[in-house]
C-alpha cells in the first residue's frame, strides 16, 4: 500500500494553502459571515478558475476525474482556514449524485457547477427520520405531484435547483426540482458554524418523467455512496480543524505568560496539549485509511469512514474544547479563530450521523 502523496497531490495541497494564506484569512472570512451574502462570490469564481469545482467530476462530464484522496486534501486545508464557501453542497453532494447517475441532462448542470454559475443542492434529510435517509416521507403521488418537507438543505438559499429524495411508484427516487416551481416554498437559517441551510416544503409540485434522476436500487446506491463521500470530506475538514487547534494552542501558550514564565511550561497544560496531538495524529491515520478504502471502492469503505467519523466526532470536539479552555476568556471571543473551530466541530459531529451513530455502524 502506497502511503505517500503523489507529486500532483502535494502541489494541490500547496495551491490550496497558498490561497488560504493570501486570499482567505480569518478577517476576510468574518467579513463574509457578517455580510448579507452567504459566501464570497470572488472566492467562488477563483475556485472555478483554479479548477477546484471540476476536480471530482468524471472527464465525460467535463471534470478532471480526481477522487476521494484529492477531495480529502482540499477539505483538510479548508478545515484549517474554516472556509465557508458551499463546496460540500454543490460539488460533493449534488454534483456526485448527478455525475454518477444516468440522468440525460446532467452534463449541462455539471458544467454550470464547474463554472460557478449554478448552485444545486441535495434535499435528503427529514426531521422525523434522523440519520436514516433511504425511507423518506416525501412522496410523488399517482398524478405526479410531489409533497413533503426537507430540512437541513445546505446552501438552499442560493440553489436554483434542488435534488429531492422521495418515494415514487413505491420505490426510492431522486427528482430534480426547480426552486421557482409552483408549490415550492422555503425558509433559510444559519447553522452554528455560520453556514446557510434551508427547509423546503413541496405542495403538489408537478414532476415530469424527465425530472427523475434515478429510481430504485440506482437511487439507493447514489444516495448511499454520496453521503459516504460527504462524510469522508467533512471528517477531513475536522482533521484540519484538529491540527490547527493544536498548533494555535501550542503557539499561544508559548506567548502567554503567568508567574513570570510561559504557561506552556506548566505540566498540566502540557498533558492537555499532548492529548490534542495524539488525537489529531490518530485522526490523520484514520483519514488516510478511509480515503484509500473509498478510493479503491472496497467492501469495507463504509466501515472505515464510520471509524473516522466516530473518532473526529468525539475527539475533535474534545480537542477544540481544550483549545478554547487553554486560551482562557479569549477562546470564546468572536475576534479569535479558536472558538470558531469548536463551533465547526459541533456542526461536523451532527452531520451525516454523530459519533454514537457511526460507532454503532462500525460495530455492526
């Protein structure tokens, strides 16, 4: 097994790091968060110019054909800088469903996503079903009318089209709905990590056969594979957060003095930081194993992703909590990045199954 990144993958990481250092510092992020916009349009255009929006799509769809390893690299670096742009919703969730489907109109949609001109969201979650996505209450009636409610639709405010999971003709289906269609309504809200979500309600929305992306086993496989890939991506993002929490805490404790010496000299604080280091290194190892298994499309890929998600869900939050505590009162201020890592870790733990859910999945 090759445990080294290729030269191309190393260059990708360096490219993303350079962008985050020069174009996307914490103060720039805070400007975007506090504005009326949900993301930086200029940064999104730069993502398209750099080819990042095209990375995971197949060459037949106009992409570069990169896989889970490159996505994990990108999300790990995004996690370090708390990048807020809607890459997960557009490219990983909606984009993966479209790219791997047999839907006739997918190329035009993917071209819009790659150019940055179109936003598409995946509406898969329902409040009554927790983390179980394959048996939705949303349904299409015999007269082809879509009814139901979807929650936690990432980037739903900006999406022009929504891919909706529903029951049609007695089987799971994925249908494409225009957000401006009659009978579609939505409310938007922000999550704890400052991302935008929406709750969509569909009341007698007309569905044509040409709107059906997939049905039956194809729809089930598409949704399962996509959620697993998205779980890997946000887990990689969590690893980036854990690494940054550790590094920033070590630096702060070397600079902060108490009793005429740096507080990094205090043994009890050293123990905390050693725990943070061990947890982040273990998370890196689990990430490497999970992304290799997903890239190889192995039978155990779901198990390894669950192991990774369970670890970052529990110890990622713990690392962020330790970082906040070791920063003292400054750790909870809006002006310091460290408190925002904790918010991000709380959000990541809740997405696509929390630590307890994935621990049970791993144990099955």
